């Protein structure tokens, strides 16, 4: 794979960056009580430098601990006592020839802060903020400048002024949130005065550091920043002399709405979603580097974006969470660990919890990822090629064991395989490509189309048996459930070519049911979803993911029937029990309703085959039960369970 542009160096101000990949300044929600860098977080950043990332941009670093700030603790650089902590981080990053910039910011009225540019209500605030006085704003400007000076003393190569979202600087710039009448409000130039004065002060005091500006080029707020205003902001700061522009989208709350340019694009929207914004800014600011954000996870696509002039540097958050060695893997022509954009990482940040990742079980555990060599090489039999079994097999083989995976289907992936079938879930298919590569690279033997029985285990006679057979779809006990036009959603996703017709009914409105409904609609069916609960997707906690899946359903004109359950299946249709009169639209205690259906997809739940699992486990002295056959869950839990089992074999 030739990645000429992506892997070429670039200068930002006086600083040369070895390649065009930056770790985006995404928080990790691990902090010290004194606002210094915790060892875990330093090690997290270091691993990305080890992996070849050219530029590390730190997460949000506050320049004061009292004024216009949010919840404590946070990373800070508001006192000299904090310099040594930052110096430790910088030293670790420079050890691997990467460069590191610090991001400086204050929350303003967000996340419990009580001060903002104007005392107005906004959907973005928890409560009405107190308007900062002119003198307070002047003082805050000095806080930013002093923070940058301390950053220079710590050895940072550059500073990113965080003017994005509706944090303090972003809110000051936004015409929707800044209603001031002094020199910091009103006209465009007055609203830009705050970041401009911060920049000018930092440039004067830190002449050798790269200084750039991050901003939302699109805000998704009534009367807020649109693309044209975003371009104007970029050009204004470029004229002022900034060394780079980091182009973001949305406000900190509208990341969770159906924006045209979602700040953290989930799996149901295309990759590289924010490239139109970076392109728009690049067109008016051709002379300085422009950073692009937003679901940039595939090396070839990143290289092409740079070659086409859409941006100069790709800033990756989730991609480098999933694969800290993304750059080195891309350089070597190896598949990167594909971020599946499930957004469990971002969901954790909104809960102020430590970062998680579905594909990388060592996020914020980098210090414990080294594998021990076992005292004896063992013959390991892994039954089931889902994410739990695959991860276990790969890691066990890395440790030196002789590993074979047995799978009864003709493909690997377990539930990830049907989950990869819809076109809108290509990232999951790319993740499976990584698993395939790792199996081969680590000499894991794979036996597909193999039914494993207790007798077969006896014949193989493994030292260790890993049972990762997943869970079986639950089929409701209703008349007609065995008819030919009824099947599990999983089977339908696995091979849609077996099913014909015009109308489909999906029983179950969870993630699997809703994705199956969209998949069937894409394959020509008119689809109805039937859900027992008052709403579909009730158990999906990740707001931006849920909203995007609801969008897909709406775009496909899929009918939704809630508070209803399947009564009977008959030739050409189903009978439901619904709680209301469909013509009158009122609840009346329940009545039967028929729907035409050439295909009925069951997506209500799954459960392990405990009897089978028990029978297998009796055939080996050392055995492990992992993944959905132990406790049904999501990919993250399966991958972590597989890794944990492999480490103790």
C-alpha cells in the first residue's frame, strides 16, 4: 500500500511533523486529584507515539481551576506546580520522534460551569449562566497566555487554542450564544476579539511554538455558525497568523443530534463525514495546514483526502483508540485494527467514565499489555469463531500455544458476520478482515464447517478447551413459527439470497431487529417492525448511535408497531396482539391484527445452549467459557473476555 501523502512530513510553523496523522484531542476521563497527568494517561499517549503517530494533541487542558470551568478534577496548567507533570508527558512523546501540542481551553457554561459570554438560556446549558464581565474576560485571556508559557517551559512543541463546540471560546464566537454589547460581542470582529487576543498574546510570549486554532465550522444551532461563517472564522484566524486550523463540527451538546455534520460520526453514517468542512476551510486558507476530523479510519482514504486537497493532516480519535499502532501498521501494509464506530468510547466520556473500546481491550491499560510466556506450550482447542473465540485464539498463539479454532459455519465472526452484512456497516466487515489477517499472521489453524460434539473434543484431546459458541436466537412459542417463511434475523442477514417476497415483518425492535429491517428494505422488501415495548431501541444507551439508526428507519419508510407481540404465523402473514384500536387510535385492552408477510424475521433475543456447553466442558480438565455463551453482551465484552482467558492459559 503506497501512502505517499499520508506518510510524508509537514511543517506547522517552525515545527516539522514526521507524518500527516495526528491524535485528535479526545479526552480519556482519567484524572488526578491535583489536575496533573496520571501515569495511566501518559502511558496512553505514549503508546500512540510508539505506534508512529506524527502529532499528539493532548485532551482538554484547563487554564484555570475556578473561573469558567466545569467538573473537577481535570488536567490543568494553571499553576507552576503542574509543569513537571507536563514535562514528563512531553519527554515520553519526544522519545519516539513524535511531536506534541497542548490543547488549552475552559468549559464556560457547559458541564456545570456557571459563567459564559451571555446570561441567556440555551439548549446547550444545564442552567442559565452568569455573564462574564469585561474585566473577567481580560483576565481569562491572561490565563490562556500564562498556560501557554508554562506549556513552553514543559517542552511542548505547540499550542492548540480550543475554540470549538460551545466551550467558552466557541460560545464567545457563536452569534447564537454571544449576545454581549461590549467590545467582546455584537459584530463578527468583536466576537472574534477573545480568541484573537489569546492568540496574539501566546504568539508574543511563545514565538518558537506552533500555535493553532480549533473551531466549529458548522454549529447546528439556530442563528449559529454555518459553513460560510465557519470559512470566515478560519480566514480571520489565518490572517492573524495562526500556524494551523483544526476543523470541527457542532457544539458539545449537538454532537448528540441529527446534525448534517455529526461531531462524532457513528457507524450508520459514511466515514470521513466532516471532509466537506475541512475542504471548505482549506479552499479559503490554502497557505496553512488544515486538520480534518470525523470518522477517518482507513489509511488509503486518508491518503486520498490529503492528495485531493481536502486537508493537510488527518486528526483521528477513535481510530487511534482502536489501534495505537495505526500508522506503523499502515506503513507496513498490514490491516489496521478497524474502529467500528460503535461510539462506546464517546459514550463513556459523556458519563465521565474511563475510556472503553470494543476492539482494543488495553485502552488505558497499556502498561499491562505485555504477554507472558507460559511454562509449557499447550494444545488449545477454541470452539467458536466469534470475537471472543478469535481474540482468545490470537492472543494464546502469540503467547506460544498451539491453537486451532473450530467453527461450524463457513465463515468467521460469530454475530459480527451478520452484523457486517448491511452496506451501512462496512466498518464491521473491515474489522473481520483484521481478525482474518491476525489468525494467519499468528499461525492459528482454522477449521470451518466443523460441528464440534463432546465426542469430537475427546478425539482431539486438547490440553485446554475454550468454549465460545455464542448464543442461539430465541424463537417464540407461537403457532406457525416453524413455517418456511419464518427465520431468525441472524440467518436472514447471513444469506438474504434464500428469501423472496415483497413484504417482511421483523419481530423485535432492538439493534438487531432494526438493522435487519433496514437491510431487508435495502433488498427490496416493504418492512414492518413489531416491538413489545413502547419504543424501539429502548435498550440502546448510546444516543448518537440510536438517533442515526432511527434515521435509517425513517429514510426507508419502515412501519413501526409498538406495545404489540406476535400471536400467530400463517401462510402469507402474521397475527399480532395490539393494545389499541388501529382505526380509532385508542387503547382498548388489546385486539388481534393481521399483517401480510412473505418473510418473518425473528429478532427478540438469544440464549446460550447450557446443556451443550456443559457437555463440552466435561471433556477437558482445563476449560474456559467465554463470550455470549457465558453472558450475552456486545463486542467489547466478548473481545475482553477472549483476551482475559488467553492470558491465563
